[in-house]
């Protein structure tokens, strides 16, 4: 049996992970419908919220309850099932965010 090193955690992380600070953007929260690559179903995508981690997940849960549907948090954006763009823009403006409709 040879004594070759196959795996080691001695070095820790080799590649530094990029911080998610660039998702905050210019202070504008963008709400857009997205249909591409989703089997013809419309998804409302909310990006630019100045929240991260568990705060973003908790806010997504609130928004999902508001629109009565499902959704997910992916790459710093909130995806809600269904076309709820106008409702979400109103909800976000009432919450104090500078929300804008973008896309189609």
C-alpha cells in the first residue's frame, strides 16, 4: 500500500468566495417577470434588496404569504411563483424601498 495523500483539509479554502455586496446595487429594487427557461410559467424576480442571508429568506417568506404562492431565494434574488409584479412593487414601496418595475 502506497502512502500517497489523496485528500486533505489542511489548506482550508483555496478559492476565495466573492462577497454578495454587489447584489445591493444602486439602491433601486427591481421587480420583473421572467418566463425564459421555466416551462412557460411566469416567475416574479425581485433583485437589489439590501438584505442578505436569513434576513432575505425571512422577507421572502413574508412576500410569499402576501402573494399566496411559493418561491425561492437564489443568488441574492427572490423568485415568486406567478405574475405578481404590480402587487410586489406596491408592497415594496410601502415597506420603504425604492421599487421599480423592469423587464416585460
